[in-house]
C-alpha cells in the first residue's frame, strides 16, 4: 500500500521561494505567517488542478457565442483544518475556495484541540485537509481513520501540507495508500523529539510568536 501513496511536490519557483522563507531561521514571525499562507494558496491551486468539479457552459460575449467552464457549485467541498498551523495554510487556501465548508480537526501533535466536523459528509463532497507539517503521523492517521468511517477516502480526499517527513509518509502510506498529498518538500528524517529535519523550525512557535524557534 505504501507504493500507492501519491505525493506531489509541484516544481514551481514561487513554492520554492516561500518554502525557503519558512526554512530561514531569521524570518520574523509576521513574514513566517505570510509564507505559510502563500504555500497554502499555491498548493491549493495545484491540488485542485485535476480535481475541482466543473461543468461546460455556453456564454454570450460582446463578440458572439463561445464555450467555457465554471465550477460546479452543486458539489460540496469541505476544508478540514488542523490547529494552529493548518489554519495558517488555510488562510491562503480560502482565497482559492471561498465557498468551502470549514471543519476543525484538532492538533497536529495530538495533544489538544477539538475535532469539529459534520456528523455526515455528502457522498459527492470533496475533502481537503490542511495540515501544517507532516511530522508525527499518529494524529493524521486518526483523522484519516475517522474520515474513512464517514465514507471519505480515495479520490474524494486530498491533503495539503507545507512539508512532509519521509518516515511519516511511509507510515501514512502503509495505512491509507489511496491518499494524495500535495507538499512543498519532502525532508528525509525526524529528530528523536519528532521534529522534521532540516525542516522549517518549530512551526507552532514561529507562527504564533510564543517563543524562539531555535
């Protein structure tokens, strides 16, 4: 199943730029938040490229009749956002999907935070998970198990994360191999404390400005 996991790292210079801003230990807290939001915006564009439901439409222009495509508003979309770093990504994703329903899925470390999701999810709905960084796989696996219990898996589900550690990807692939993940980078390892290396620092601390990320 691990081989079936699809991980997309879009080769876009703007993604590389904002990822480098996140990595830089000298980046101040406000710019760090802006970089995370920009990654959320650009990764959302990439994740929706071949996934967002649309329909063909004929329109009248000043120069005549032409054909086009519009988003199919009858197909619901749910953004499932982790706290707090996933919310930073969603600040950019919201510009791309302003009409998406919003759900909260707790903390990426699994230590705290409520899970606020609909009791039932429409059978046609697409679900985008916004997950700040994929380091410790257990909280994400618990969420994916929960969504699978609601009938959400496979092509209906995609995950957006700023950065992912290779060991965490392996763990996710072994249990949820049909998931598609969009990320700006795959880093090779985790520290004993579960931090991505080389990583982007302590994402929660740097995003909220509570303490030094060094």
